[in-house]
């Protein structure tokens, strides 16, 4: 390689001095390639969205889908949008006299769950409260039931293979 560079790039320079020039030439090419890689990574990172942007999008979607749902019912976590924003939204909803239907009814009406699933979740919540335990929110219970149902379905599917 140094021979080709010597013949092409440094005619008239003694062969002994060509080696450092060849090394410098290679380092320059490596630096250019590295710079191109860094530039490509920067362009890629400019095109990617971060977790905060995803969270803001999801919060916006939740507000669009359930505008009548008070924030304290748990669809939107206060930590995701800031406590100040939550307080403002709760005040706005209270001032507007918004009295939304229960979450379970909204989910049944929208076809997300059945009435039996809601009734089972409410029964589980009441049982935990009667035992003196902290009962999760109805939405959390329904989500856990869904996860359990999916896990059972996958297990059954794998057994049939």
C-alpha cells in the first residue's frame, strides 16, 4: 500500500520518507470515514424521537380519546405531564361541571371489555378492601386480567404445537 501511495502521491520523495506520508494518508482516510459515520449517526438521531416525545403523544391521545375522564382516574399519570398541568386540567374539568361516567362503564360502552370483566374486577377490588389491603384501581385490575388472559392463550397455543 505504501508503495502505491509512494508512486502515485509522492514522486521524487525518497522511499524512506514515504512511509510516514502513507500512514498519514491512511489516517486521513480513516478520519474521513469516521467523520462520515458520525455525521450519519447524527442525522439518524435527528430523525428518531425520544421517550419524552412518545409520552407527550400518548398523553395527547388519551386526552383526545377520553376528554371527559378526570385525570385522577389514572389514565394520565401526573409524573408524565407534570403536576401543575394535572392540577390545571382537574380544575378546568371541575369548573366545567364535568361528571364523567365510571371507567368501567366507559370501557364497556366502547367495547374494550365486557360487563362481566368489569364486574369481576370490581369484585376483586371489594375483596381486597374487605381484607384491609390496598386495592388497585379498576383499570389496573382490568389490564392485569388482560395480561393473564394473553399469557394463558399463548400457553395453550404452545401446548397444541
